[in-house]
C-alpha cells in the first residue's frame, strides 16, 4: 500500500485518486490483501475504555474549589449552630454532585 500522495485532505481528492493512493479497489480487498494488512497493521479494534467507578467519580468532584468552599460553609454553619443552613448547603452540594 503506497501512500505517496498527501492524505491530509483526503476529502478533497477524487475517489479514484484516493483509492489509488490507498491501494484500494472498488470491489474491496482480496482475502490475501486483507490477511497481509492484518499482519502489518493488526486487528481493527478500539482500545477498551477504562471504566471509572462511582467512588472515583464522587471523590473527583471534591477537586472543585466551589465544592470545597460550600463544604467549609457547612462546617461553619454547624459550628455556629445553624443546622438548617448547613442542611440546605448539603442539599445543594448533593444536588450538584448528582448532576455531574
């Protein structure tokens, strides 16, 4: 497969020119070509996406300065014996975390 031409703007090439640069045929690859490309390039697979668990996502939310300020306000509200205010702030923080 020779890609001697410039494929940076492949969309601007005529289909026949593009197929010639890619070493392709309108009828598709032969079995031999497909095996050769598989050996040279490897299988055409996407890498699996790393799964992030809920705990990691929850802890990542605490990197936000706004969340940390609100949690500081919760502690200050409890310290000043204002549990209603603290509860409202906690509800706001939890609502914000559930939206993420």
